[in-house]
């Protein structure tokens, strides 16, 4: 078995989700347009799943990324330009 330790798929998914959301908020300039911050708290359950494989990291990474939806570049531009109507569709 491969002796290299790789991050669990769930950790990679969480990191990618956070990165995409952070970039989306940055592109939309959300922080700059809000006058008063809003704090919302929600409790949610997390199930940690550990998957071990003998495949190399590059193959697993490619398969994982292939399963993610592609981000529409036009949507990113619309959000950066403040196009709220397009964002809500």
C-alpha cells in the first residue's frame, strides 16, 4: 500500500468549497457593500468519511475534480459587476 499520507476527500471538498465561496464573495464585493454586518448561526451535523486507496494522489485528485460542477465564468463576471438579477437566477 502507498505509504504517503493524503488529505481525506472530505477535507479537500471542504477546502475547495470554502475557497470558491470566498472568491465569490470577494468578486461580488459583499463586504464592501454591506453597511451593518449580519450574524447568522446554524448548527449542522458532519459525517467524516475516510477513504483509503492504493491509487496515486494525482489520479484521485483528477477524478474528484472531474465530479465537481464547473463555475460559469460569465456568472463570476456578472457578480463582480454587481449584476444582482443574474446572480439570483
